[in-house]
C-alpha cells in the first residue's frame, strides 16, 4: 500500500507534485506510487522528444519513460538516499476515473496532484482534473500550484468556519503531524469584533494551535479572500474541508475549495468531510 499516490502526466505541473511527494516521503519515511493514466487522447500530449508516432506507444515504452522520470527526480531531490517509490502505467478512458480506481485499490493516505489553474474559458467552466477531484470530495488531496518549488513545510494553515472548529480540530492536528508542520487556524470573519470571543472560547482547550480572525474584504468572494490571505506565506500549505456535493453542484457550481485550488500560490490540502 502506498501512503501517497501521485497522478503523473509528464508535465511541469505533475513534476512539481512529484517533487513535493518525494520530499514528504524522504522526510517521513513513507511510500509513493506514481500513476500514469494513458488512453487514445493522452498519447497526443506526450513530450515532443518522444520519437515515432504517439498513437503506437506501448505501455512498456511509457513505463520505461515513467521510471526514468521518477529516477531523475529522486536523484535530484534525495541524492543517494533511497525512498520507497514505484511507478505504474494503466489504461483508462477517463483520467480521474483511473485515479479513483487506483485509490480504491491501494487505500493510499493522500493524492498529490499538480494543478494547471483556470487558464481559459473552458477550464474556468469545467475546472482542471485536480479541481474536479477536489469537487468530488472522495479522498484527501494535496493540490500543488503552478510554478511551485518543492519545500519542507513549516506551517499548516487551516481555514475553517467558527461553527466547525470543534469537529475539525482532530483532523487539523492529525495532518499537521503528518506534514510535520505547525498548525495555525484561520477564520475569515465579517464581524471580527464579535467573533473573536467565540474563537477564544473554541480554542481555549487547544493552546498549541495559533488561531486568529481575518477581516473579510466584502468586495471579494470568500475564495479570493483566502487566496489573498495566503499570498505572503512561504513553506506553508493551506488546509480546507470539502463537503460532498450533489451532481448538479459538481457540474455547475464548483466548491470554494476547488476555486481556491485554481488561484492559490501555496499547496492546498483538501480534506473530505462527507455529506453536508
């Protein structure tokens, strides 16, 4: 069983996700499975340097390329140190379906995926593969933003509402320990003078967690408030909780968390919370 599953499409964004997974594995002595999903559409996007007709690439050929990519990144980040990392190529008509199926088979703790962000009108409507996975709220996902350089995390910033603090504290502490990062709790508030009392009461039993309110900028939607708040952080990740959504919500109204994933500059840890 792998602790981390990394969907990998040979892009720069996927490489950034793999790099972060390798650093976490090296730091925590956990295992990684790097998964590449191939199908008739994917083959046309393979790197230009891969010679011959992409439509005739065999699974064996792609597996060799995947193993080379893994070895190269492991060597760069770990040198001679060995980590438990394997690569797997599978065929699936749908990329997300293939990833979900592999998670059900391996029971990995975490998916780490690169995100392309919302780069055009189609992306903004349908979302990236990563945003789609977050929106399904099935598994913990660490979304790695574009242009991210892998880092050892020092802070885990948990964005929660005041009313959900009590039921979220356990997961915040669990994942801060998993990431070996200091926990910090943040609530975006429209009335911080009033909410501060409630926050102090909720956190009284957890002095080990730094907690504070951030005044909401009313001219911005909530997700943009979070993106702006995290803009000054480095070597940190933002934790958010994702509620399971209906089919129509998944198609036409992406969650705040998936919107944050498309705009944030630090990694986003999205945790499922089950039914609303």
